[in-house]
C-alpha cells in the first residue's frame, strides 16, 4: 500500500487547446470528485481559472466547491502558447515580463485554493534565439517566480516538455535547470507522454529524479488514458514505490482532440491506476 | 485573369496552437514575400502580434518591413482558446469584456499596419449556457466591435468554425449573425476546411454568401495545402470568378501539427493556387 | 512440470543494435533476477561484456553480482556486424582471424562466469564470395573455436539466422554444419523468430533437432514478447516436453527498436512463458 | 549554379547495421562512380574499412580504385554501437580509450585516402551517467581527436544524432560542443533525417550553423532517398545556396532495412538531387 494520490488535469474539460467540450470549473470539480479522484490539477485557462477573470467572490466560491466535494487542489499551471504566449524564453521582453507576472498570479491563486505545487514549463526557442540565451531567460524567470512561490508555500516543479517545445527536453535538462536555480522550492516532475515521445524509459526518470521528483503527469501515448496504449505503468508504479514517492499521479489526457468524453477518460484512467497504486 | 490575391496566415510560423517552430514576424514577412504572396494574414498571437506586447517603435518597425518587402496586410485575427479564452460567448462577464477589448486592439493594430479586414470568430457555448444566450452575447459583442472597426475603416468578417466550435457553424449561421448585427462593415467569410468538415460543397458557400463574401480561408482537409487533399479548388475558383470575388484567398494551413516546414507548405500552396487564379 | 528454465538476452538493455536505452550490466542482472528469470544470456557487446574492456577486477565484480542475485549465466554470444564485423565467412582474412579470436575470448569469459553455452552465428556471404567458400571458412572457424570451447567445458550452439544472414538459414543447414564439424561439444539451437521469418513450423525444429537441441531463443514475430504476436508457443512447449528438453528458453526480444521499455517486455515475456512451462 | 557536390555513404553496401546485402569496397566505389557521384563517404566498418583489418597493400589498392574511378573520398566515420561500442561517453574508461584510438585510426586512414572530413558522433548516456559527465567525456575526447585530425589536415564535423542517441541532439547542442572544444578544425554538420525526427525545420539548421556548416547528410524520413518522403529539399538547397555552402551533400539512406537494393536508392537519390543543385 503506497501513499500516492490520484489527480486529474482539467484541460479536457476546458477550452485549451481544443475549444469544446468545455465545462464550468464547479461542474468539473464535482465530476472528478464523484469519480473518486483525491485531487484536481487546475489549468489557469478560460473558462476555469484565468486569474485576471476571477474576483474575490468567485475565488471563494471555487474554494467552497473544492471543500464541499472533498477534493484537493493538487497543482496548477498556465496554458502555454496562444495569444499571450506565456513563453518565458521569448525574445520579446514584454512577453517575458507578462509571463513572469502571470506565473506569480497563478502561484498566488494556487495558494489561495490550498494548493502547494505549480508546474513550470521552461519556454521554447524562437528562431533566432540561441539555446543559451533562451535557457538564461528561463532560469532567471524561474528564480524570480520561485521567490514569490516560497512566500506562498508553493513548490515549482520543472517539467521536460519535448513533445511541444525545444528547451527543457529531457530528464537531465530538468535536473540542470533545477540545480542552476538552486532554490529549495524548485523541484522536478515528468510527464510519461513526453518521455515516451523521446522513446525513453519511464523508470529511468523515476530513478534519476529520485528524491527531487515532486509531481507526475500520467498519460499513455497519444494522450490516451494509462493502460490504453503502450506505456509501462506497472514498472512505473513499482519504481515509484521503491523510491517512496508520495505525491500526486495526475492524469493529463484526452485534451488533444475534440472527440473525447472527459468523464469517460477520467473514469477509465482512475479504474486502471487505482488498483495499481493500492496493491 | 481574375483580381483575386493570395495571402498566407501566420499560425504555422507562430506559437499558436503548436509552440514550435516559431519565427519572428519580420522573418515571416520576408519569407512569404519571397515566395510571392500578395498579402499576409497576421494572427494576433505571440511571438508575432499580441497587441499588448507591441510598443510604438515595434509597430513602426513591422510596418516598415511590410512596406520594404512589398507585401500587404490582408487581414488579422485573435487566437481563440488558451489562457484568456477570447470567447465572446463565455459565461464569464470578465472574459467577454476582455475579449471585446482585445478585438478592438486587434482592429486598431490592423488599421495601423494598413489592413482593412479583421476576422470574427463568434465564440462557443460552454456547458450550461444556452445557444440563445451565447448567440446574444456574441451578436452584442460584434455590434460593439464593429463600431470601433468602422472608425478604423475595418470590415469584420464573420467565419463559421464548426470544426472547432459550436455556435456559428454553417453558412446560414454566419448570414444570420451578419443580418442581426446589421452594420455595413460586417461581412462574411468562410474557410474551406470547415465547410469540408460538414461535408458541404465549397461552391454553395460562394453562391450563398455572394456579394457579402469578403474574405476566404483556403485549406485542404486536415489543414493540408490546397491541392494536397480532396478539396475541389478548381470549381471553387471558377465560382469565385463568376461572382467577381476580388478579395484575398488566404491559406490557413499546416498549423495543426509540429512536423511541418512552414516554407514548404507556403510554397506548395502558392504554386498550386497561383496558376488557378491566373488563368 | 518440466525442467526447462527461462533466460533473457541482454541486447534490449545494451547498445546493440540500438544505442539507447542502455544499462550497466550490474543493473541489468539485478532487474532480470527480480522479475524471476533463472538465467541471463549476456551479449559480448558494449557496455556489458566486450572482453577486451573487462579487466580481472571487473570480471570478478560481475561474477559476484550474478551470484548475489541468484541468477545463472545461461549463455553468451558476440554482436555480429558493425565495425569489426565478426563475420567468420568474410573474404578478409584479417576479419576471419580476428573473429575467431573474439569467439575464443567470449568462450573463456563465459566459462569464467560459470556459463556452459556460446552461440554460433555462422557468418554471411559478401557479394563475390561463393556459398561453398563461405561455408568452408565458417566450418573451419567453428572447428577451431570448438577446441577452445572443449577445454573450457563450453558447448557451441549453431543457430540458423535467415532473417539477418544468408549462410546457415535453415534447420537442415545447422544440422549439416554440426555434422561436418563433428565435435561432441558442437550442438544446435534455433530462434523462433527466424523460423517464423521462413514461414516454418516451430515444432518441426524441435523434432528435427531432437536430442541435439541444446538451446532456444524465444521471440514472437517482429521481436515481440512471446504471446504478443502470432507464434504458437503452446505447441512449442508441448513438443519440448515431449523430447525432454531441459535447457534454457531465452527471450531475445525488443532490441530492434528504440521505443521499448526493457523491463516491460522482460516482465511480459516471463508472465506469459512461466505458466506454460510450469504446467 | 552552385558548387555543392553529391556523395553517397556506404552503409547500405556494408554489413552495418544490417548484415546483408554487403559488397566489397572496390565494387561499391565503382558502382557509385558509375552513377555519377562526386564523392563517397566510407564507413569504417567491415567488410569495407575497419582500420585494423587493412594492411598497407590493401590501403594502396583502395586508393587506386578511388583514383581510377574519378571519385573523391568525401568523408569517413566509425560505426557506433555493437561489440566495441565506440561510445566516447561510455562509463567504461577502456571503451573511451579504445574509441578515441579508433577515431584517430579513422582520421589517419581518411587522410591517407585523400579525405578531409571525419564525422563525430558525440556518444550517448548509459543509465547512471549524468548528461554533464557524458558531455565532458565527449568534449575531452573530441579535443584529443581534433589534435590528431589537425596534424592530418582533417576537419571533425559534429553531428546531432537524436534519432539514435541522447547527448548531442539538436542544432544548438552541436554548436555548444563545437564552441566548448574551440579548435579551428572542429565544425558542424547535420543529417536531415535527425532534424525531421525532432520535427524541426531543415533550413533552421542551415541558417543557425551558417559558416560553420561543413558537411551534410541527406535522407528523407525513414531513411528514404530525398524526394521519396516528406522532406523539403527544395527549401533546403535554396537556403544552402543563400549561405554559399560548397561542401558535400551525402546521402545516408536505405541502410536500416534489408529489403533495399543499394544501387536503386543511390541512383534515385542522385537523379532527384542533381537537378536541384544544378539550377
């Protein structure tokens, strides 16, 4: 019996990146709690939780819905790409500034809702920017954000995202970023779908990130629910037990296409993973 | 010989919806001009043209690059979905207000760069919002935006987007929206990929929209370049000549996946369409 | 209940033929033992066991890891192809000499680690070499190697490899090679994937090789784990029981592509085969 | 009219990584010259050119065949993986030493045959080695090899190989490696198939490597001949002309499977590329 918990990321219920189907956050929370999830990972995207759109009252309302349904906020993250970009490694100083501010707003909102983890997508290189320059911008941004996070009791989890980006691509890239920032509340996470995109072995990430592994995204290939593709979640859970991982396994699935029923994949993922972590 | 012009939409060169590859706007303008395009459709997304990130100097710079390369701004549009949503039919009043403001900023930027057309994506229903309510929010938003557009000499082109959304799905939906708003600078457009998604006939849109047809998006199925899929662009061009269409045929292609070389699809689309419209 | 044993070949954990993922030999031994394998078949390839790279100390270390994990060395083999070729039928006399020496080093290393079987890949014809000539070179090489093997208490197992080569392709080719060499420590083996490549019946190999059948490679089509493809392993095991086969069934799987998790296929193969041989 | 030249890599005619079909080097040289290639890239693998197997006489013989057929040695490279590994980033000090020596032998052989370029595959991480450590080993190895290369008038070309390895994966990785080594005879190259594996844009590599771009491997996806897949070789050649590239475009194709006729793909690639570079 492990102390790992199961969480579900809200993209599949939001307008990012696919516009529909989309559900209000209250509705999403209720459905995920009913399926049995311990936690919910809320993307800071419309129509759920874009900080600028949430006044005090609305924030309190959501907190109440979370409490009433007995589900915790496992984590939060911004939506990368699109209009404002949210690329900390953009050549535009305005975008970098805006993105850092946005991260801080997400951190504060996360803390307000009782969460302790915000994910860090390290940005990506635009043609004409060297990797070195992009890396430095990203590292300095994370240093800045991490201070605000520390004040809020929030840990930043650096995630390699090779499927979508070109800066922090691998397990080692994430480790180097964490080490260069050197803040106690900057830790690591990985998403199984990204590791599989690189044709890498999931347990390698577990052993290499080790005690700094703070958070996990679960997804089978093509953003299928765990167990529906070729991922080895049996070995993964076994390795996680071996290193004593006690955080959230968060499903980040099904948001890449429109013809998905969010409840179905949420249930399917839960039913596959629950017995695995309970053994 | 028609007086139709060819334009290329910048999504494939930007970070929306796929983050990479992405090129600075200056570079994108130069490449499209070199291939031979008459116009460029600039998405108001990072790293190209998110209005809040562009100071006066940068705006002048881009205007100069457009002029120096002899390419016109055919049109602009916001990036829907993601963090701020930009859904004029959102149940969140803050999001609706923000999106209307964003549209106005895009309209002004467009005029500043010599453009005369901004596309209108009418939003989409979130679970819990009735179609009637969403429609009214969208119509009122467009009325509001169209006033600013009129002041700027800009036409708003209503686009049915059934592939992605659930509000203005068809040719007739767009016509009804235009008629209900009833402003002289609110016109119509359609995207061939959306018409094909509904298994509809491309020329039906031409004849039905008729003299109100102001702008066109060209894309073969799966966002392939025209001529690479199953679309009938020969009949389409012939119908357009018949009604005397003199606007831009804008390629909106290749932005839905990462493994695309923007220059390749831009060149391929140009080489297929140029002879068709020149005959 | 048979006295067959299960073993796992290390290619999937090494840099041959696919460079990554690759694990140190110590790690590989531990993982295979934990899954439950009786034996391990160690390929004489980097980073595991290229004889020239292993000093005395390292050899003792590995022996200790084998013993500590309670897993036996079922067999060894060289890596064919690549830089030094290791083709006993090469037209280059330098390559033939080098390859014979390499085989002898592998035989000695095998004995040192308590193993009693080395596999013999009979080489392949290069354009311009007659089959007769290639055959003679291979036979003489095996005669030479078998003497050293006899001194070390090691049996050489001739394997037909039609999928990859063009000299010893069939059951009968292997039998002829064994008979022409005529040494008591030269025996036979077959790999199910090679038999299936020729669209042959697995049990035919069992009955034809009979009492000279010394070793077996198990693999479903496309190097999938047994049970994941179209191979008939039920009939195979039944025939093996009938002839009283008491050797190792060695999985040689998953090494042909990078997107494989070695632990996953090792576990999957074990879980499929263990009940079959235990009945 | 550019001054680019066409070359063909010998893997498809050798026993690496697929054992057959394989042809003697003399035969391979004659065939490629007859098709029209300006140069040949010889892999240092059996049965062609494993340095240890080539005595003085044989080396002179090959030099004569090259001269008699009017074809130049464009470049050489070792075969990575397999028995001796040839991984400069291996945790085994014996392997690292051996690999550095092997590289030096290849450099000397290359110079002896009139070649001026040797490719550098920067190695790969074995589980348990940090990227930082692997990188340092690789950089020091290259520094060492580059000295011998300088004495021989040979340039080392660093190649990103993400398809197969996990150390120098991207354009920027190669640039950083070159810069850290800081030797005038260490330059850059890229292989189109590796860039496409990362879903990257070919011309980005051209512009970013710029004047340091010394050599190129051409291959369409899946190691198909250029023009047979989805690669954009038109834009590539155009960008190469723009930066004034005057080196070899070397086909490294068709070696990943057995059911290929080397002459056919060599001819097909030549016939597609020759007109492109001649315009």
